[in-house]
């Protein structure tokens, strides 16, 4: 029985292949709404602006990181 080929298009998320998240950051423009902290407090924190928690386990919270990025009203959360 022939092995099914993977559809490369199905693996694309945000224009990149869905690989493990190795880096999360917040670009300039955060409006300090706090939504990312509510969505994923294990990875995001607030001082005056949203920030990424040092040493956070990105892979354990991958879905919540993606949800926070999609939900961010300023669209400044990035990951790769
Ligand atoms: S959700 Fe976006 S705008 Fe709101 S605090 Fe987090 S990074 Fe800032």
C-alpha cells in the first residue's frame, strides 16, 4: 500500500510550517490591554506593557500562544 503524501499547504500556519515554537516576542505597539496575560499567563506578563516571561515553556503552551497572538488587538505578538 502506497504511503500517503503530506499536503504541504495543510502544514502552513501564519505562512510558516507548524514547527515547535522556539521564540515568542512582542513588537512595538502594545496597548497594555492585558488580554495575552489572561489567555496564557504561563508565557505572558504585564509590567507597563505586555512581555514574555523569561524561561517560559513555549511548547507546553503552544496553542495558547497562538490564541494570544490571534486575539491581540494590537497584533504585536509574534512567534516562530
Ligand atoms: S494582548 Fe497585545 S496589546 Fe494586549 S497586552 Fe498583550 S501584547 Fe499588549
